C-alpha cells in the first residue's frame, strides 16, 4: 500500500465531507439541546437515566447516520460515475478502501466528540445540582462502534456494487449473516476477552452515583479487528470484483 | 519497434452477454491504433481491460510488459468516454489533485495545454459545458509524459469546436518517437488521418484489422468508407 495514494484520496474525501463534518455535529448539538429543553424541568432523573440517554436516544440517530454515510461514501462515486476516475488512478482497491475508511473514522470521531461534549454539558445544565463525568473509554467505545457501523455499511455497499445481479439482495443477506457472525464470534471470544485488562466505563452523575458498564480492553480490540476486516474485505472487492 | 500492448484471445462476458470474443490486438511503439466500431461493439471494454479497471473473463493481455493494474496505471494515460470528472472540483484543483498521484506529470506541458484549450483553472467543473469537460479530460490525459495513451471515444458527444481543439492537442502532443496512442471511436472521419493501424470490432469480435494505408489501397476506399461498408 502506498501511503501517498491514501493521503491523496483522503485529501479529496476531506474536501468533499465538509458538510458531513459540519452539519451532523450541528445536528447532534441541536438534538442534545432539545433533550436539555425536554428534561431541564425534571427535578431528579432516575438512577440510570443518563446511561439510558447515551445508549438509547442519542446514539441511535448517530448509528443510522454512520450507516448511511458508509453507504454514501462509495455509492456517490458510482452515481456520479467518478468511481471510474478513481479506479483509473494508479491506486489499488485497498488504498481506496483505507482512505475512505479513514474518512469515516475522522467523521465518527467528530460525531462522537460532539455528542460526548454536548451531552455532558446539557445533562449537567439540566440538573443544576448534578454533574456528569464520562470516561475516555466510553468515548473510544462510541467512536469505534460508529466507525464499525460505517465500515460495515461500506462493505455492504461494495458487495452491492461488485455483484452484478441481485447485488442489493445479496448485500442484505450478508448483512444478516455477518452481523450475526460478529456477535457469535464475540460470544465465543468472551472468555479470552475477559483476560484483557479491565477498563472503567461509567457515567458519574450527581454526588458520586455511577452507572457502570463491564468492559475489558479486549472488547475495544475486537471492535478494531472487525473494522480492519471490513476495510480489508472492501479493499478486496474494490480491487478484484468491482468493475466500472 | 517495441510492442507496448499485446492481447491474445481476450474475452469478456457480462452474464450471458459477450462484450469481447477472443480479441487479438497489438500496439507497437510509435503508432496510433484506432479501435473502430459502433456502440456496443466492445471498444470501451477493451480499453478498460487494458487499464485494469475491468477484468477479462478469458485470454491474456500485457501492457508495457505488465499485467493491467495499479502499477501499470503509473505508466499509461487513460481517458474515459464517460463524464467521470469530480464536478465539485475546480479545473485547477482536479489537475493538481491528479498530478499528485503521478511522477510523470509535466506541469509546464499541462499549463500549455490548458491555455491552448481555453480552460480557466478557477472554473468549477460543474459549470463547464460538455465540450469543455471533454477538453479538460484531454488536458489531464496529455499532461503526462507516458509511452502509451489510451483514449476512449475522445470526440464523442463533443461540439465541433471542441472536437477540433481536442484533435489539435492529440496531434501536437503525440510524439511518435516515444509514445503510442490506442484510441476507440465511431467518429472515423475526424481521426482518419491520425491512424496508422485500425481494428474494426463488431459484437466483441475483430471483423478486420490492418495497416490503415494498406486497407485503403486494398479496398480503394477511405477508412471511413470501409467503416460504413462494414457496419452500414
């Protein structure tokens, strides 16, 4: 893999992704503000309310956006016929997949950071006597989950663009198979993952009340491995199967 | 005379449809070879296989002694018939961005071609007419110093003024002593005088190929007339 090629493609992606980098974080900000307005008058939130908000309300739209973004980052190249320009450059499929995945990673970082900062601020504001502290590991977890989601949809889009007949159907079936396989593998590896150092993943709110999540470093490593697998498979498809 | 491209029994199938059926073709250094044929005859597929963005179903192809792929694309210049430029970029932007991938990009030559073709570096590609976009594609292809230029329908769908400008660039920049051109077209009249050798394709098969001058004398007709006879 040529780093120069990856850098060049990434430069193009960054220029094109300006709106994703501005509007999605802005949307996250507004959404959090909405949550603040909604909850600010509630005198005391239930024990696990912040964690519930983290996992349930705010993350879901971000996951959907990450999924859509993973599809669009490749689909737009096909729709605008620029995939031919890209593939006619002296770059291979792995470089294209890596550059696009790096862009996805940067965007996911921005989404996770915006969400993380605004969520903490809003919840703290909402409960005037409360403060919310979120650990760095929670941020890393959210970032990796968003990146994994986007690289997974990138892979599915690559499948759809590589198979001439029934591409979408095959991608949908693969979605089910791969997502189930991912969960199964995580289950099988659970004893191994438990051997990794434990990391503290919690939200502290109020006077030392904690909402904890059990997690080891192995879980984050597994997510990172899944991302690498997605990128590698996408690279293989772009290089060997995707014709323009 | 070096052989720059050699295809043997090249076949491409999309499902049940054959795009190429056992095509044999060679390009030697210092010659302009025209792949001629109507739409759907397999011209573009051949060039896409040669540059490595489409994989053949069968047969073999070697370009500059290499199998088509990313490595080869460093040494061969390709221009697609499709409107495949990044429309959100500016002219100068796409030139600089494309140049960043190549060691053989010639900035002075690029600037000269851009000026000759009347392209403004600050113009957005989306604001350019189809003819101007065709000129830009030509400028990108010829801004590089390579041994082999693969031009897919360089004049198709382009207004006469732009066609003439594009042809001028091809003639000006073509150096028979160190480069060759393989171009596909169905607009034979425009490129007739450029061609050293021609290959007529029909439904993925070679109908006729040979030296342009020899074919003219054998048939006592221009290449354009032979084209009309074959496909008319």
